[in-house]
C-alpha cells in the first residue's frame, strides 16, 4: 500500500538567509525539496499553505467568469465585449502563476549555497530591484486608474451632470482593496509586531493575496457596470478592432513581456555566483561572533 510522508518543516535558523521572511519564525519547507514534496506540502500546514490556496481557488473562479462571458448570449454579436477577455485572461493567469510559484518555491536538487537563488538581482542590487518592482506595480495601476480618478474628481461634488452609474460602488471597493494590497505588501504587518504569532495563518502575504483577489473581483464588477451603463452607446459604435486585431494586440503585449523576462533571465548569467545572504543562519552567526 502506497504511503506518503509529509515533508519535515524547519525553523528560520535552519534555512539559508535568503529564505527568511520578516516575523515568520517557523513553518519553512526544506529549500532542496523535490517536486512531490512541494505538492504534498500544499496539503500540510506550512507558512506557504494559505498563500497557495488563496490564489489556487480564485483561479477557478475567474476562469468560470471568463467562460460565462465568452459563452454568454450575444457575445459574438457584441464586439465591444471582446476586449473584456483581455482583462479576464490575465485575471485567471496571475493567481495560477502565483500559486505555482509559492508551491514550488522550495524546489531544488542541491544545497542552496551557492545555488541559483544566489544570482537573483535583488540580492546584488537591492536599490535597483526595489525601483523596478515598485514601478512594475505603480505604472499599470496609475495607467488603469487615472481615468477613474478624473471621473471621481469630476463627479464627486455633483457639479456636473454625471449619472449615478458613473460612481459605481465597485470602483470604490476596488481602490480600497488596491490600497490595502500595497500597504500590506510594504508594511509586513502584523507579523513584524508579533514575530512567530502569524507564521501559518494571518501574515501579511496571505492578506495581500486576499485583497488582491478581491480587488480583481471588484475591478471586474466595475468594468461590467461601466459597460452596462454605456451599452446603448457602445452598440451604435463601430468597434475600432475586430477579433483578429484584438488577438494581435494581445499577442504583441505578451511578446513584449516575454522579451523583458528573457532580458532579465539572460542577465542572471552575468551576476556573481555567490551571495552572503545565502550562507549562515542566526545560530551560525552568533557562534562566529562569540569566537571573535
């Protein structure tokens, strides 16, 4: 009879420093886990388990929403609905990619120091890494929401003839979730206030996942509300792009992202092969300090 043994969990001093998380003291997986161990750990309470499931389950929710839109009555006859698929497809992919990243983040075939993680650019150039990472979130958020900010400023005081639909509650909920998402990601609260108390449930990255998914849900509802309020006008307009044009635009965006990924992947080979963050833990550091 086949029996599966759940992977052993480690404390913070038992893993290389690159795997440490602020305020998370236990529940770490072995950094040289096999693919099977990674999958099994998703059914075991680790400090990654809730991270995995808070994005795995929403993947199927957004896939259901995509199929409901694509298979809905009149979808082919209403070309103004087609660009909505460009929003829904990444809404399905990003939680699934995040789920896979969290599931297999501890996979490895050899001891980490020195290993692939030692060539991460964020370990060698933290300032540049922070600027690029902040820009990667801030730019698309501002690009997507500046028209909404303008609308809110124009219609908030009621001085203009804005219909009630111009201020859908979903827009406000989406912005609130975006604010919470960014705040949780940057502050690392509450685990920084009580290290070890939120190792498994309730730490900031789990709350970040929940707020991100809720934000995507409310953003979708806001888009549908806007589209419904303008349905009569949209039905009389000639679509600027047909289905082929929309697919070409999406393909161009995907190609651009792949070029960026390829460029940063190629740069890994030029980075130093070792990094002090991968070596030693608290206990080892204390021992060396006492010897000196």
